[in-house]
C-alpha cells in the first residue's frame, strides 16, 4: 500500500481509516519515546509493592523507599503521556526521564531490576533525539536550497589552502564598528 495515497473514508473500511489516523497521529509526536518512558515507570512502581509466591514461600520486595519508587514511577508515566500530548516539552521530558531512571537505581530495587531503568533510559534518549518533520510541501524546496548552500560553501573554500572558508560577501576583512550590529550581527573580537 502506498503510504502517500489519500485516505477516503467512504471507500475504506472503518478499521483501515482508524489505522491511518493512528499512524498520522503517531508520526506527528515522539510516540515510541513516550511509550517506553511510560512502560519504564510500571516495573519501578510494581516491584517494591509486589508479593511473589513460590509454592508456600512469599517473597516480599518491599523496601523503605517504596514511596520514592511510587513517586518516580508516577512521574515517568506522566512524562510518557506528556510526550504524546505536549511535543514542545520533549527535551525537558527526555532529560527528566533519564534523570529519574538514574535515580531509580539506588532508590527502587535497582530500577525495577533494570527493566524499568533501561526502558525509561531508552525512552528519554528517544525523546531527546526526536525532531518534528518538515511539512511535505517545504521538503522539495528545502532540498534545493541546501544544494545551493553547499555549492556556495564549496566555491568559497575552493581557492583557499586546506579548505579554510573565506569571508562571506556580507563580511568585511576588518570590522570598523564595535557594536553587535556590525556586519549584520557578526563582529570581530578586536
């Protein structure tokens, strides 16, 4: 199926339309970062409060830092939802998820026995790495401008030794003004 084909709700089954809408929603936000951050909070909350039964033996993982585990887990789950619905805070949420997952190692049964730690750490890293895509209409013109900029940069470096770029056309060889407005905001230190 062509992913760029238009979706006609009247022609497609409602499940197909729902799947296309979910794919469009998922593509416009750091979905996997939010999901992994959200899932990282679950084992961090679960293990300090869990009672595991093996035959007639009950293993209690309860620690004195159960409230800290609860706070860390709830914050990671909240950050996961925030990544889905507030894409503008992705850098903050990514850094916070990484820091909370690091704090969970000593405070919450080794970060949920490293399960919650690793998933929250990967989710935070994905949140930091995600960037919104450029609109489809601007992609064609942006590629042409980038080629022109690369050609100008290569032409500026062609005559110089060791590929050192020369001053741009707007810059002068020496600055006569000492304000920040000299040469369009670029100023020399001397």
